[in-house]
């Protein structure tokens, strides 16, 4: 990418972040689970499901296995049963138990604190070496548990950034995350990630984006294209015609038409 383009992307991301904060504020990052190993479990559970079902699955898992050693010692079938509500239970149980066993084997306990202070690309490479852990999961963990300038891209963020022309239309989650990440301003990775998700859910929906009420319309090529293709309907400024006059105008049989329209439904009308 050329230097001018790089500066352009950074400036556009800064502007998007500013406009979103103007609409939604700067969200609180502390609302997320921050213990790294628990965050890893939570983000594995969040794959291909809704936040509500992810939270239900996580609550049941915590209830059934209150400590990490208890969770690591669970039989796969028990864990599957506990997290079934979140979907893909077999694959997720396998990924969680595999990750815990490997962390225990390599680190002698259930801790990922050694990642703190590690260069971001190295920490990400370590996490994505776990089966079932992709760039999105790794970046969530690195951002929310370690405060690293990682930029997680989920389906909402991908859709919105494509429409904004910030990533190519062919980008996938990982490519978009890695191309945007270095251009997001210091301290903006968390707020921008969370506000783009909120925009994607509430305004820039997959079908029928509500461009007319979007805070990003002024900087969005897709929004401008849609506005041009479907300009807002011209308001009818003719004075409102009273209902009785309209009925008279459509009646073909003189006062009989009005009389029929005015009759109540039921026996009286048939008679
Ligand atoms: Fe999405 Fe429309 Fe907003 Fe662009 S202007 S981000 S297409 S809702």
C-alpha cells in the first residue's frame, strides 16, 4: 500500500471512530471477561452463535465447572451437554479441552500471563496455533485481556467496513483485521470495534441498512450510492381530503354509495 493510501486509511478510520463515538459514546471495555484463559473459553463459545446463547452456554459451563482445573478435567460429553445451548457443542468442547490441556502442559498451570508484553504478532501467532482459535478469537483476547492494539473483526465489522470501502469486497475476517489493525488510532481499537458492531446490529443491517439515519452516511460510498438510487420520496403536500368527500367522489350510484359505506356490518347491512 502506498504511503498516501496508508495515511488516507488512518484518517478515515479516525473519522469513523469519531462519528460513531458522537452517536454511541465510547463504550466501556471493562464489561468483558478479562481473565485471559476464561476469555479464551468465552470467545470459543461465542463462535457461530448469538451473544445471548453464548452467555447462556458460559453460565452453564461456570455453574457445572466452577474452576479451570474442574473444567479441564471434564469428560467431553459432560462439557458438550453443558454448552449445548450455544451450538457446535462437540467442536467447541474439543477446542476448549484441547486448549486447556496444552496450556497446562506447556505452562504448568492455567495461565496465559506470559503473553503480556510479548509483541502482538507473536502473541497472536501463539494463540492461533490452537485448533479452533482464529484471528478474531485471538484478537478479542489480546485486546480485552491484555490491552494490546489488536482489532477483532466479526461479521458485523466486516460488512460495515466493506460498505465503507475500508477493506476490499473480497476480504475475509482475518484479512480485514490484519489490514485495518495498524491504521486504527492509539486507544481506538476497543471503542471502534464495539461501536462498529453496534452500528452493524442497529443501523447497517445485512439487509435493508438504514442509511438515512446512519452517522457515517457522509463518509460512506455505499450509503451515498443507495441514497442516489433510492432518493427519499417526495412528500405529498396536497391538502388532506376529508374521507366523506373521497367516498362521494368514488360513488357511482349517487347517495346510495355513501349510504352503503356508512352502514354498520352485520344483519342490518344484509337486510
Ligand atoms: Fe451502512 Fe448505510 Fe451507514 Fe454506509 S451509510 S455504514 S451502508 S447504514
